[in-house]
């Protein structure tokens, strides 16, 4: 149900014109007054700047566009019209890291007129946790425009510390984050996270549809200015658009520190409301799968003596899932086409997505899963061959309809789509949206790997439940590269997770795979792996390891059985990027809370107040901690399980081993 709070008077308190001046400055204040965005036309340039708690964070930054087939719209402006905006409403996520959401902002919609009579619309919305702005392009619907460049600048007031991944790399987003000075960046993907001068910032975008992804580029070496850099088409076009089209939102998140930044909701709030209505069929769940054994070299995707996706093995996984309260089973390699060598390079997909390979009997497996009350999770690998995938998408979805498959893991393994287009360009964005909408028509949820980056579209299309889009656990188990560093997961909550849920696939209980994967190692302790279920949010969480490894640690596996994937509320309690993170979440289905704490390669002790618990209520804290001598390098499996009674006035000392963690269930007693 939508609920609206009283909206204050528009003029004066939120949007005000400065004293008359040639540059026509206008100011927008966030509802809490801490963020101020100023807009102006200065010497013909449309510009903005921003401050937080009275301190500048962005200096004079330009707005505008340049076109390949028309004169530029990046100077020579005057303000033709300015309309103050305000909004304050509640909405609910059908599933998510928090149920109740509040969309509250003050804004300004301006129309900029160029000397030739064309107009460019710019709308700013300023929230308590940041601000966003988008353009309305010139012309009428049906007019064809080709964007040659976006002139948007982010001219930062300080040379902040930056956490970034470079743009235009072969594997797109699957790199570890680098820490540097802002001035050292050449290109960056978003979210780009910055910190310094007592604040934390991030630059990203929201509601990415019908447009290329926005990367960031530093036009002048060793400066503090980044500009929008749209991922191009193969012929150099940046965006192919229609007149009057609205762009995605350019977003600047702002917070006192990294922990508060991690809880930002602005990206979701800048997306359109749910278009699908009741999505009870998009079910948050934990799942296991025929997956990790292939990544660690024990089994294969391709047919042969070590084929993973067989009928018998899948029934064994279904039996195990049913016995242990796990709702889903993923099967990779079930369909025809995996026997083609280097299928991700061949330029034409050989995958057939509505026909099983001979060792896998889909009618038998799907009936068996249904009888056991287990959801069969489908898998579509495209090999980056998007045209071929879209051509068989409807038959493939019909096939899953026939066998009751209600969720699909997607793969886009490859360097460029159809060997020509960037995986974050407009070609990718539009193709990806077709898959989202087609799956929604079939009432099928999806969680893609190697995806277009998350920009909050799950609000509008809640069948888009999670995605990868970063270096996941697979790099620890068996990708050709070496595994992730121990600090990787302590960076993710403040970078990649700012964009949305992450299908990282946690839950490793057996840590050394060097017999089959000599360059790989899981750089964490068992307690750290448990804590990841709370720290790294996803509504679909995999228990990635082999069932027999869980059977060796039934006490530790109890936490995976217990921990929910759907939450009433979430709070990042503490965090320092690259060092540690502490997150607490309340079960949406009841009063229990869960806490996850992780550290990098250094041991540390964290003092955590329990004031997030319900006042006056007693809880049994079921604690899964690093055991004596635990260390990700030498003794990762050592774990200590204990319990104690606590209330909201207590404080816990969390002792974390190198690469370690702690996971706690707070079970309500009264």
C-alpha cells in the first residue's frame, strides 16, 4: 500500500533562487538539509555543484550532450523554465534487504533552451542519501538522434581515495578492485566509490534502459574531474535514441562514512514502481547445484566420463536438498551444446536450450523434484551469442514452463556480444531487457552472470532477482586466473553491492583445491563463509560446496539451513573498505536477527553493540566463530560454535582470525 507523508511548501524551504545574478544559480536541499545541489547557467554553460553538511563535494561540473548528426547541446543555454518538485511516499519491496522503503526527495525540473531553439530537459532529485539527475533529449518522439558524447562532468572538490575497476576490459566487471587516488584513474566502471574529508561517496546510475552504460573517464591526466563515457557501439556511436527520450539517472551517493553508504536506497528509489504486480512466483531461496565440482575440476560440463549433469546425480542432489531444507537445485550442463570446443569463441551458438543431452532426462528429473518439494533451477548459457539466444528464447522458456522451472541462471560468458559489441553497451542493455520482459511474461525469475550492471531495475521488474557482475566465488575454485585476495569480500559491500544483490555463491567448507586447480585457493575461514550469507545480500543464495563436505560439518551447516534470504530490515553496523564489514539483518518471517562480520587478511577484534535488537527482548545468540588457531592460510576449517543469552543493551567482542569472520543467529526467546 502507498502511504504519503505531508509534503512541505515547495518554494523557499527546498528550492530557492539565489540573489539575481548573471549565472542564475538555484539551490535544491535534501529533505534533511544536509545535501545542497546548486544549478546555474554560467556563461552559457549549464552547470551544477554540490555540498554535504556545508562542505563542497562537487565543484562546477558541466551538463549537456553532443550528437553525431546534429549541433551539440553543451553550451549557449538559457533557463527557459524551472519547476520545483517534492515527493514523499512509502512503498514495499515484494522481497529484498528491507521491506519498507521511503522515497523522499526535493527536486527541480529545468528546461534549457539553446540559441537555435532546441531544448534539453534536466531533472534533479535530491534525497537524504544523495542526488540523481537525468536528461530529456531534444526533439519529438520518432526523431532519430545519435549521441556522439555525453558532456556530463563530475568535478570533485577533493582528490578523494578511490575504489575502482577500469572500464573496457576483456572480462568487463570480473576484476578485483584497486585503491588509488582519484587523480590516478583513467577509466572506471560504476559504482565508483570515493572516501576522504570525513565522508564517503559513490557515482553510479539508475534505471538503465534503452541506453548504454555510463562509464567514467578522466579527460585530463591527474585531475579531479571525471566525465561520463558511454560504452560505444562497434561503429563508434555512443547511443541511438529518439527525440524526447529520458536518459538513465546519473547518481551521486553521499554518506557520513562507508557503513552508511552501504545502506543507501537512492538507486532503487530512482527506478519506476513494480510493473508486474503480485510476484509470489519470484521466490527468495537457498539452492545447491551441480556447479562447484566442475569449477574445481572434479566433473565437467561437456559430455564424457566425468559429466556432471546426469539424471542420477541430479536426483541425488534433490534428495540431499529435500533432506536438509534447501529449496532449490541448479543444474548446469543439462542441455545440448556443451561438447563444442571453445563455445564462447565460435561466433555462433551451438547451445540448444529446449533439448537435453542424452544423460539428462528432463521429464524424470522435473517430476522427481516436484515430488520432493524442491525447485529445479534452470540454466541458459549464451556464450555471448545474443542473436542466437534471442532467436530461441521463447521456445526455451516454453520448455521450462512445461517442466515447472520457475527460475533461471543466465550466463553470458565471452569477451564481446556476438563478437562485436561491448557487454555494457546499448546493444547489451536492450537485449538484456528483452530477456527480463520475456521471462516476466512466463512468470520466471532470473539471476544472470556476466550481466549488464545492476541499476535498480529489480524495483520495476522484480523477476530480476540477483546477478553476478563481479569476481565471484568461482575465481577461488577454478577460473583460469588465481583466486580472489582475502580483502575482496570486505570491499564488495561498499562498491559492487551499492548497485544491488550479488550472486556470489558463498558456503565453501573445503578450502584447498590445488590438486586439480594449482593456482586457486579459497581465501577465507569457514566462519567467514557463513558470515557472507548476511554480509553479501542476495535473495537467492547458493550453498556452493559439495553435499559431502557439508556432511562433514553438520554443526556449521546448521547456520546455512537457518539463515533467511528475505529480510525485514538491514543495517550495516560497521565497516572500513577493504578491512572489515559488520552487517545485521532481521528475518522478514519473524523476530530473529542475523549478524555477519568479516575481515581481510588481518586478525582483528570488533566491539559490536546489540542495540539493533528489540528493546526489552531476550535472544539466544547462536555464535559461529573462528576457532582457536584459525587462519585462512593454515587452518581455515577451525570453527567454534557456542551460545549465550543477550539483550539490546549488551555488547559482543567479535574475534576474527586472518581471513576470518563470525556469523550469529539471534533467536528470540520471548
